[in-house]
C-alpha cells in the first residue's frame, strides 16, 4: 500500500473526499445564510431545520407520492421555500424595524418548534433514503474508489453555488439585490418593489437549504436532528469567511470542509473542533473575517 | 457609591432639573426594590415549609441565578451571548471533579468551578467582543460548541456518563449538606448574595457606563470611556456568576453532565430572560421559575417540551418583547399616570 506523509493514500483521499462533501454542504448553507443576511439583516437560525425539512420533503415525496430523487430535487426546494415565504410574510416582516437580534431569537424558536415536531413523529433515528439508480456504484480512479453519488454532490453544489454567484454578481436582478443591500430606501425610490424582493430572497435562501437537504438525504440519512449540529458549524464558517462576499462563502465552505477532513486523518481528536479553532485564529488576526468588510 | 452613580447621569444630562427628578425617582426605585427583594427572600425562605418541593426550588434558583447572570450581559450591556451554557457546564464539571476526585469541601469546590468559568470568560470574552451584534452571538455559540466537544472527549468529564454521585460534603466543615433543607438554604443564600451583587453592579457607575455603551457606543467612546474594557468586564462578571450557578447546581444534584454544556441550554437561558423580561431585575427570576415549572409539568411529554419552548420564543418575540415583568411594569406605570 502506498503512503503519503506517513498515511495510507486510501485513507488520505477517502477523508479528503468526505471533507469535500461536507464542504459542499457548508458552502451551500453558508451561501444561503449570506444571501439572507445581506438583504434581511437576519441570521436565519431556522436554516438547519429548513435543510432538514428539505431532506424530509424528498422522503415524503418518495414514500407517499412515488416521486423520485430528481423531481424532489426540484420540488422540495419549492415547497420548503414556500413555507419560508409564509414565515417571512407573517413573522419576520414585523421585526425589520427592531434590533436584529430579535430576528435571531425568532428563527431560533422556529427551529426548536420544527425540530421538536419532526422528532415527535419520526424519532431521532435516521430514515434511509436510497441513492438514485443512475448514481449507484462508483468509479475506480486507480488511487481511490469514487462513489458516483458523492462525485455528483460535489459537482452539483459547485454548479449551484456558481449559478447563485453569477445571478447575484452579473445579472440585472442581482444588481437590484446588491443595491438594496447597500441602501434599501434609495432602491425603493426608483420604483423597485423591495419588500417583495426581500420575501423572494428569503424564499430563495430557504430553498437553497432545502436543496442541500435533498442532496444530503442519501448520504446522511433523513434525521430530524441533522440540521441542528450542522448549523452551528455553518455559523463558524460564516464568521470565518465574513458576510461580505458570495464567493467568500463558497470558498470558505469548501476549504473548511477539506481542512476538517484532513484533520480526521492526521489528528482525529481535533476533527470536531478544528473549525472553531480556525475561527478563533481568524478573529484574532482579521476580526471581519477572511472576505468580510468592516461595517 | 449610589450618589456617584447619579453623578454620572448629571454629567451627561444637560438639564439640571431632570437630574433632580432622576434622583427622586432613583430613591423611590431603591425603596421599591428593597421591599420587593425582602418579599422575595421571605417567600423563598418559607416556601419549602408550605409544601413546595425543595429540590424543585433549588433547581429553579440555580437557573434563576444563571438567567440573572445572562441578563446582566444582554439587558444592561446589550450583548446577546448564545453560548452561556459553556460557563454553566464548565463550572459544573470543575466543581464536581474537585469535590469527588480531589475531595475538596463544597465551598472550595464551588469556588474552583466559579474560578474556572471566570477564566473561560476572560478568554471567550476577549475574542467575542471583537465583533458586535449578530456576530457576537454566533461567536459565543461557536465557542460554546467547541467547549461542548472538549467536554465530550476529555477523560475527566466521563463523556456521556458525566460525573455522577458527587459528594455534597460539609460546608465550612460543620454544615452537613446531605440534609435537603440545609442544602436549600445554602443555595438560597448564594442566590440572594449574587442577586444583590448584580443589583449593585447595575446601579454602580460601572453599570451606568455599560448602559450608556448599550444605548450608543460611539458616543460613549467619544466621552472617553474605553468601551471594549467595560464590555469585557461585564462579560467576565456574567460568566463568573453563570459559573457560580453551574458549580452550585453540580453540588446540589451531585451530577455534572453534557446537558449543561449543550447549546440547547444556552438557548434555554435566553428564553428564561426573554420571557421574564430582558433588562429588568426580577425578570430572569420569574422567567426561570416559569420555564423550570413548565418543564417539570411537561416532563412526561417528551419532545413536546421543545415544541412548546420554541413556541414561547416565537410568541415572546412577536408580541411580548418586554417579558412578564416588563409588561407588568409598563402596566403599573400606565395606571399611575
């Protein structure tokens, strides 16, 4: 067996792959958080629960309606995004004039309600979700075995992140969005319906979380608690990357996933805490985050 | 001391008449606080003799102290910490370890736990106050999660089992704490002392400056106050008192476990404070009793507790932001007018 840095290459590349997978989810979730934060100035604590709802939605679609993976990849984000829009219209919209911390508290409460309800009905053990047939099996790359589904997750999340970046940074719609982030009142004065844009942005961010949830279902199983621990790591990712740039969120997400994976190879005891340690170091050197701007 | 507190107000208030009014209101407020505190202390002293279960009271008092410590930071410093469980839990582990493994008497065990929380407060606070608002909340949360994983893996915490059957011992060598009633009065004394300390801090010049920073930080800085230092001190003080609650709790229940370092505990203390009334003195106490009572009542309903807790959060934020004590205070003030 070949070795690299005193570690069998199999293990090294295996963990690197797991790191990339985790990184893909960190990137998608922190991207959604960053988009929502940019316009609403709210940290969406419900994000983890909405990611979990995405996974459950695809499970329900398969179980009760016979709708397969590919359709639920489209439908689940729409359904969960719609619940997000309802939340925004009925609750979050009342809080914009108040201290931003109330948004955090409200979404935290909502996350508890949603997670509690799902745990009540589905227990805390995971429900299995089968990998779609087209993506079962894997490719032997010579130095490692690459399951097709995992390759798909990485590629798909890069495409989705790239598309989001493109829409926000390079299209007219995106320019409205960025302008409203800078100065809401002025954009409204130009006749653009900012409240509707805010609602749709929240729906989109939530949909992105649900999309990540559907992709995660075959890998991590469908579990009511799946988002709870994820969201805290994603918060640390957001602090490290800073909320300033979309690209920053994506790069930080993938990068930290890989670092976490590598830590599992070289010093497994620290694999759970390494992201938080990096956060501490970044705070000491660059408090605004790697890609953030001081506001 | 109290006079110099109002002196700070005089300095910043241009109208002297307003300052005179403020002094009258302050003395009236002080009297009202004294009466309310005596009533509260008397009620707690009698409670176990009129049929209230002392173990429940001790639990609620520990959480009330925890919530008061948290409220010092959010209600008077404007800093929302989402990781206060790390102080509660760490102090619990250290005091349980000291009492069980080192055989320390309870007063030293509690002191050791409190000191550990203070130390953690220095480190976490120095980092967290580098960012504000939402970032502050996220950083404290992430920090607490790091401590959680540390407690999960460190050998002395015994992972999922926690530190069990911690001896209560003899306080100062002669008060046997294995008697529930003796333990109860010790907890009550600790709570009341910490409660008075918090009141004193809030009404000291230090507390006034803290309030000024909360209201308008750039202005406080322009007046020459070192805002970072004040915030850090408030953070350390809050961490220390949260640690005192955790250390006491570990001795009372003879157990230190992962529940106390988990992020749900950080959320719970936010809820207690929010429900009781952020920035009010008695609010956290009321909130803690309400939530602990509710959990006691709903203990058999499993996950419904989480759902109801979350729902209370939502209702409080949407319709009830002043909390129980805050709403009562507003109603009282409105009626007098």
